[in-house]
């Protein structure tokens, strides 16, 4: 829709404009040495010089817990009060292209069967200001799963640092356009900019289609057990993952009234598939690890046409026992 | 969905006076799962119980909540009513609307609100109650009787005569207790020893009674029907089998100036001694603290003179293990020390004595052979002052309770003195005369009217010695607080009866409750006076509170009949409120991890480890298992278990949680 | 708005404190009606999580009471409980939880008057401390409701 | 020392004494990771340096690892303490596990059996380091309000991924209490209450058991200093009960001192 530039020093004013437009801003902030998305009041609070936040921007549309409905018992009746579901209009600033892409994965998941109003309304009311990557590390592999350090998909407005003073601002959607038009004075027309020159170099390391093709035959392979031997079964990988969407429904009550919440869950947990009977179809960690890979790279591409991985590398960074997904995928592709 | 019935008791005006019972019942009726809710004047009455029974049948109730008095009072009543109507009794719970609500709060909306909360909480609990079946455990038909006074003797004989084994333990060398020290007994003035000693002999000779004198309880473990006791037989240093009780040793013992416990310090005994001539067993013990051989390493006179060579200096304490099904506590009382009222001069003046000492003076078997002689110079006193309530009913300096026996024995003492010293004068200082009991008041009247004992209503302020006389200063409150001064030759203090020394320690060993004065506590002051809160342990006599002989004997017989009742069954039914380790479907089998950390925490060693096997015998898991016979249901393991694999029936995690969440 | 009335939940053992509270009743000693008793067989049964749950349920103060040392009906339940409380209370304090709101007591079956004193003093102390909103509002939902309830 | 450890691993594998050696190897970037060596020749992949701190005892209760047969584990002092605790808790029995012990000065230790390992490690005083003590004391010196805010703040990020629990070798329960839902002891969502309840419960369940290996802290994606809680309890147990009990919470002394029960 257009390319503009914005001076670094104007971001403060842009934030001010956004806030005065009644939107909250989520942006990467540093807290005790850890970079996380958090609500900011002004631009100087935004962290710089990081590769990835620990948790992704997923939380803006799929919070770790959210209210679905309220109920109360009055006499012998139960009264249900559907959550009015009016999400706060939000701008998420500094979203990496991989994260931005994940929003479309989440959307796809929650549009399947029926539209999930909670996710949908949050996506609708969220504007994504992406930030291209100028750096990467050994965990990054966006290019192997169809993304790129400067990919515009999923962003409404994508910023790319092109020199010390300026960002290239690519307007991708109408939401992006409305951000720009809320403060047109801060943006200048961009000339011919070679964006790629300013981006991180992330080499393609495997063939996603090949992986999807190979996986079904590997279902019974012993490699899953070998790979997951050191996995301790926590949910860190799922929770930091921008495209993991599994959830659990919990009712919390307080006397005669209660609330139904949707909370993050993880297929890595031993109880995830536990049946009432006591049977657990994924009773050991190797089966759970297999499920994670299968779901992201075989089932989900088949069902939704999109892989459940955007190559952000968060799971590998967060894993307490160094389960490196990229390495594991490469090993899977070498297996026969 | 549950169908809970809620029954709110007015308890006359006891609850309804402060709590709006109708409102509580109405509020309960609106709670989901409640299908019946009523209030009634007396739920525990026959019609009240019938209401519950009918509702159970008609409304097919799945649980019952009775809002009434404390469950400690009527839980068994209502559970029984439920059982009679075909509802498992453990599906009935009580909300304590009386002791915990109406009696302790003012009439107000807040009080009614609290009552509603308590009911709601119990409704939520009872929804999660499970039908439970009583646990059957075998009964060891032998009783342990602690104490060989008249209470222990009576209880032992009654139990033994009912055909059960009795193990009697007495810490002194002889049984007999305080009663054996008494001269005559009120109100009949029959000789105490004359009526007691045949009973003592009967105990010794009874085929069903095993007697352990000079012995103490070391420990008690287990539970009703299945106690394991360790008894310490203190070394007598005498081979009881060889000893014939000839008394030669005591006669020849060179150490003879030891204050006699039996004579309450008014007489002497030797280092090897039998406490009194009629002792049972008539076997001496060596008092190691005073024996020359034990103190200085040489003497051995007794060994030399013993015709049967029964002396054993190297005898050691023996620990005997016994298994019993019930315990009767009959450890008696002590007489209060007198040091807290120095103004009476006890200990300073030889002729100020206590009631027990007077008994010895008046006793034909006593140090004076029944002649009343004062300790200082052996003269027969011309004037004797008896001071009642010396320590009793005196919250400031003594104890606040009434020792109950003093009024009567003081009258008896005065009377005995007057019978023996006709021209003497006897004064009794008293606060009130408490002479309730058959022929008791008549007895006191006789002392006053026939024997001319002078009763002075007032307290003694001071006693001091002057010219060989004891000056007793007091006031006669019936004569307008006229100061009164009596020059007496002998003063007898009716000191209070207090808990026996070591009672607290013993209670802790037995896990029975005791009151602030260390008297053992009964399970219920009116309805369960001879039981303790620990099932299988019963009370007889003055260990519960001071009491006289008739009362002691009837209580001892009461305790004995409780024991006999317990022993009348082969199996005992116990409340199924025990801990259980869960079992779940394979492959988990139990959420118990088998860590075993609960095992040492169990006070009853009721937790063991169990191998869970598949049908072909393969061990698939090792998990904890609670022995329901040993478990007493404290729940310490439950709170300790990290995985909540152990739960306590009747107080399950779910129940307590639901109860809490409804508050 | 009327004066704040704290909600106090008491966890007591059956044999001592529950019986003691019965005695308070039998003796007709009056005390504040803010307390709700949860009866357990023994202090040894009291799971520390119950105390936390009482606060999350909206209690402003908690009383935990059982038999005096050596007097446990089950020999040693109260000794075990005491150990747990020592560790637990210190941990809560370390986490900044207001431990002044948890009152631990030994009240025997004979101490009916003491029970009334304990309740009254806890009610007064907690009333002075005010509602424990810091804890109650931890669950955002509960916080929401509380705002609603306050009107 | 490295050579000796590799040799020992080889010997154990080739003699058939164990079928797996659990040790450390190079991982992603500059990280190390747990290695499961099955063949003597692979033992040369084992490394040992200051990065090798993961408490490998966590794998001793893992079903798939046990299924491989008898393991040997490379164990520094905290790992040995863990194995000792696991033995006390009947999760590891003598003969089931071999230990390649590493002394505090990085010497390879030979233990004929777990009992001798337990004796060795019992002789090393169990106490917090000066830094750890200082961190606990720093918090103790704050006001209660400051502590409350501190914990609310650090726990606010917790997503309940349970990496702390899963990395802990003493959190071996098959059904953690947070997964009990009848009743629901711990609020499931990762809101303020759910997080606080979880961390209180975790700390209490490790009271008297925690060996202070620090893995919970290292595993946390947010680097929440959770081990401050267990460290506080370690100091409390030592100060208040003398620290001599095998498990402080199932033991007691009739005269345990406290100043708050009235």
C-alpha cells in the first residue's frame, strides 16, 4: 500500500498519537534482564538490541488465561453471563516477522470449524507494527518454514531499520495505513530502498515440504524416543511458541458464582491426553515429543495448509535441556 | 444430584432464642441439592427423630444435615436415627448451631447469618460424604487396672468376677491406697481396714487377677480392644516367690528411722519394709535410698536373717509386656501440700497436722494405736481445732474447687476425737457444710448435737504458738464477724484433695485429656462420666476429681461394667474414620509415589508399604497402605502427603474443601 | 458503609479446641460472631493449602488451633502440625504474606474462656488491619466481583 | 580427570555393569546438554566443565530412561545429594544406579555402591553459599510489604510452564497436586493467585527435601529466582530444627521452639 520512512526520534510522538487515539501499546520491554512484551506508556520504555522476546506476541490475541463466561447459581437455577468480549484496542509494536506470521497460524486454527469470537475479536482489534530482523542467532530458521527476516506477512505496518536515523515503514494493511494517517507528519515518502541489504542473513536449512512428506512414515520410528530422552516434559516450548494454541478450560468458583477461563496448555505435559479411565494414549514423553513435531509439520499443514512453526527458535532457546528443534528436524530428515 | 434433608432444631429456646431458625431452614431450602428443609422445636426428641426418618424415606434423601447442638453431643443420636431409616449413618452431619452459635452470640442478624453459613457449609460437606461401613477389630479380653486403691480393687474384682482377666498395677509396695490409711469411715463409722482388707485379699487370691505391685506403667500403645502395655516392675530386691512375709528382715533392719508413708509421716519404718501389717502382698521391699547397703556398700543384715534366702540386692527392674483390651484408670489423689498458707504454720508447728495424719492418729493400726496424742509431746489434746477448706475453694491461694470429702471427714474427725476424749473440746471452722448424701447431713448434725462439736462459721486467719498452745485466730461470721481466738492443743487442716503426683505425665502416656488441675477428664460430665475421650480407657475414683468411698466404689463398678460390656463381644465395631491410600486405574494404580515419608509420621505405625501386583503376580508398584485396625484417624499422614494419595474418610480433602468454600 | 467486619475462618481439632469452643457455649461466654469453625480430627490433619484456600475464599483472618503440646489425642499430631507451621509461617512471611492474619493457638477442651478471648482478639486485630484485599484480589476475577459487590 | 571419567564410563558400559551412562556433552551454541551414552566408543563425547551443572538425577525416575537398563550417572555433589534423597524416598534402590562421582575439586570418585556415595556426600556440609545467604537475607531485611511486591512482580510473568517442576529431580510424583482437581488445590490459570499458590505449594513440598541444586531457577524461561524460597526453607530448617532430621516435616521434637503459637 505504500512505503514511507520514519525517523527514530519520531517514534515517541507516534506512540503518543497512538495512545491518545485510545489504544494501548504492547512492546518489548526489559525486565530483570529478560525481554518480554509489556504495556508501555511511551517509546523510551521499549527495549532494543535483542533478537527475540522470551514470550511471543501471541499473548495479545491468545492470553495465557482469558475469561469466556461467568455463571452464578440463583436458587436452583444457573445463570450464564456470556462475556461481553470487548477487547481493548491494541497496537503491538516491535513484532518480529516470524511472530507476525504466527498470528495467521493462530487465526487459521481458531477459524476452523467455527470462528472463535475471543481470538477473532482480539485479532480484529489489534494492529501489528512489525520490526524486521537485523540480527539472528543459531536458533533462527524462519527462512526454512516460509518466512523471512523482513517478511511483511501478518504485520499491518512493518518497520525496517535502514540507517542510524530512519526506519523504512511498509504499510501492509488498512490498519497500518490508519496508524500512518493518524500522524502523517511523522512519515516521509520512502525512495527506492534496498530493504534486504539491511536484514539479517538467515539461511534456509531444510525443506519444509520434504519434512511434511517424510513424517507420516516415521510415526513408529525409534528416533522419537532417542530424541526425547533428555526432554523433561515441561511446557516451556509450547508456552513460548508463537503458534502453539492448545488450551485448557477451567472453571473457577467463588461461592455460588464462577467464571470459565481458557488457559494455555501444552502437549508436553503428561496429563494432557490422560483419559478418565486412566489410559493415556501418550503415556511417555517420546509420544508427546512426536506429537509436537507431527502436529506442527504434518497434521496442521494437512488440515490448515500452514505449518505450525514460524522458525522463531524460541522453544530451543527456552528449553531447559537444550532440545534444539532445528537440529532435531535435520536429524528427522536424515532418518530412514 | 444430591437430595439433602436439612433439619434445624430450636432446642427449645436455646437456639431459637438467638437464631431465627425458620429463616435458616428457609435459606437452606434454597441451596442447590437440598430437597427438604424444616425446623422443629426438639430434633433430638422422639417426634423430631421421626421427622428425620420419615423424610429420609419419603424424599429418598441422600444426605442429612442436622443443625442443632454440638456433634460431640448428639451426632450418634442422629446418625442412629438415619441408620434406622435405612440411610448410611455417615451420610449425616451436624452443624453446631448451639454451642458455636446461639449460646455464644447475641440475638442478631449476624448470628442468624452465621447459622446459615454453618448449615450451608455442612450441606456442601455432606454432598460429598460417602457411605462408610464400621470397622471390626478383635478384642483382647483382659483389662489393665492402674491403681490399687479402693477404686482399682472394686473395678478389678467386678471385671474379674465377670470372667475376664485383670492386670492390676500399683506403684506402692501394697495395694489398699488411701482407704487403708483411714480409721473409721463416714457416715457409719465402720472400720476402714475391716471392710477393705478382705477385698485386698480377694484381689490377691482371685484367679483372674494378676497383681503387679511396686510397678508402674511404662508405656501404652494401640487402641481400644488392642492395647499393648509395658509395665515396669520396680526391683523390690526380694524374691517374692521365696519370701514368706515373716517380717524378720524388717525387725532386724538397722535403719529404722525412716518416716512412714503409710502413717503420713507420723510413724517410722525400716529400710526394708512392708508398708503396713495387712499389706497385700505381704512382701517387703528395700527402700534403696535409705538402705545402708545400697548407700554405703555394707550391711546385708536382712540377707543374713532371711530364713528363706529371699533377698536379692542385684535384682533389676523388669519390663513386662501385656496385651489388654481396656484400661481402667484408678490412680487416686494426693493431699495438697500446705506450704502455700504459711500463716497456718503447717510444718513449723508439729501439732498442726492434716486430715490424713489425723486418720492415722485415730486409727487402731496407727502409730498411737488409736489414742489421740499430739505429735509434739504425745499428750492427749484438750482442745482440737479443725479447719475445713484449708486450700479448697480458695482461688487466691489454693484451688478453686470444693474437695468434696472434707466436710464429712472433718465432722467424722471431730466426732472420733470426742468419742475418744470425752472431756475435750472440738472446734470446726467452716465456710459451708456440704453434706449431701445418704445419712450425711444426719451425721454432721450428730457431731454438732450429740457430740457437742462446736462449729464456727468463719475462716482462720492465723495460727501461732504461744506458751505451748496453738493460738487459732479467726472470726465467727454468724456472730457479726466477732474476732475469735481459740487456744488449741492440736490443729487439723482439712487440706484439699489434688490430682495424684505424676497424673499429667500418665495422662500424656495414655493420651487422655485432663483438666487444669490434672484430674483426668471424662468424655461427658453427665452422660459419660466413667469414660475418657480415648476409647477403651475408663475412669474410676478420685483420679477424676476428689470423691468419697461410696461414690468411688459405684464409679469403679460403673467402669467395670463398661469394660465387661466391651468384653462381651468378640469383635469390636470401630468408626470407619480412618485414612485410606487411593487406588486408581492402571497404569498408575495409585497416585501414591511410595516415598514412605508418611510412615514415620504415623503415631500408630499404621502405615506399611504394599506391593501392587498384576494378576500374574508381577510387582508394578510399591505404595503405602493404611492398616484400618491401627489407624485412629488423626490425618497427619493426609496433610503430609504431597500427592494427596492418602485421604481421611469422614474428613476427606474434597469434603473439607467444599466445607471451606461454602463459608 | 458500615464498619468493616472481618471474615475469620478457624481450623480446629476435634478433641481440644472444638471441645473448648463447645465449653465456651456451655459456659455462655459471648464472643464475636465473625468466626466460622472448620472441624478436623487433629491439627495434624490441617493441610497448609487449606489456610491459603481460606484466604482465597475471602477470609481476612485465619485461626488455627488445637491441643497443647503433649496433649494431642493422637499423641503427636500437634507436634507434626507445629513443625509444619513453623516452616510454613516463615515461608509466607518471606513471601510478604500478612502473617499477622494467621493466628496459631493452643486451646484445650477446658479453655472455653480462652477460645472466646482468642476469637475476640483476632477479630479486633484483623478489623484493625482491614480487609485482606491484597490477597483476595490476586485472582482478577475475584477482584472484579468485589468491585461489583461494593456497588 | 576428563579422561578418567570417560574411561570409567567406557569400563562401566563395556563390562555390562550399566547399559547407559548419563553425562554431559556439547549442546547448541555454548550450551551443554545431557547425553545418554549407550556404547563405550561414544563415551568420548562426554565432557566435564563448569557449564555441566544440570541435575542429571532428574532422569533416574524417568520411565523411558529406566527402560534402557541400569544407568550410571555423572554426579557432582548436588546430584549425589539428590540420589541420596531419592534413596531415602524409596525411588532409587541400592544396585539400581551406578554413580560416577565428581568431587568439588572435579576429581572423579569411585563408589562401590550408593551407600558409600551417601556417606561421602553426607560428610560434606549442606549449607547455602555466601551469595545465596546474602540473597535470602536481603529479602528478609525488606518490609513485608516490599517482599509482597517483590514476589508479585517476579511471579507475575510465570506462565506455569512447570519447567521448575519438571527439571527438579525430587518432583518425581506421577500426579502432582496441581493436577488434582478434586478438589482443585491450586488455581490452574497463571494469574496472581494461581502463581502464588503454585509456588507456595512447590516450596512447601520441597521443604526438608530440596538439595539446592538450582535447576528450578536455571530451567525457568523467565529466570524467576524461585530457589530463594527453597533456600529460605533450608536456612529455617537448619536454624530451627538443627537440620539433623532425614526429613524435617515427618519428624518433631517435643520441645521444638516457636514464638507465635499462643
